[in-house]
């Protein structure tokens, strides 16, 4: 269990797995966006996603916080911002973070 939720931490937690999935999905979306825009991504592209547990200001319970840092060395800032904006539209993880996700949580016979 994460420290933020009263646990000892250590090991891989769900937030890290979510961040890894988000990063992989966003990277693929950057590649697709670059292909659509006929841009070449830098070989040393950097992408770091970090997810942590925070507090929801509405109900005081737990909420997921996500930070994504993208580095596109050698690319003009305006071009990079346009590329990132398109990738954010394409990426299903980003859409889920922006709009929520359809979910079904149910008890099944065991």
C-alpha cells in the first residue's frame, strides 16, 4: 500500500503501473501525431509520467494525480506544443483522465 494511504510503500504500486501505461500510450500517440504531421521525432525524445495519490478537494477522499513531462530536443517549441496537443487528443489514457472512463464494477459468483 502506498505511503499516502497509510502503507509502508516499497514495491510496485497501482499508481506506478498507471503511469507506465499512460506513458506508453502517450508515446504511441506522439508517434501517430508526428506521422500525421509528417514530423520526425527526435531520437532522444523523453517522456516521464508520474502518478501519485492525493486528496479530492470535493469529498476529501483519495484521488489520482498525474504529471507528464515531454522532452523533444531540437524541435521548435511551437511545433512541439502542437504535436503534444494532438497526441493528447489521440491518447485514450489522456482522454480518460480528461473525461472520465465508462466503468462497470460488479460482484460475480465465485
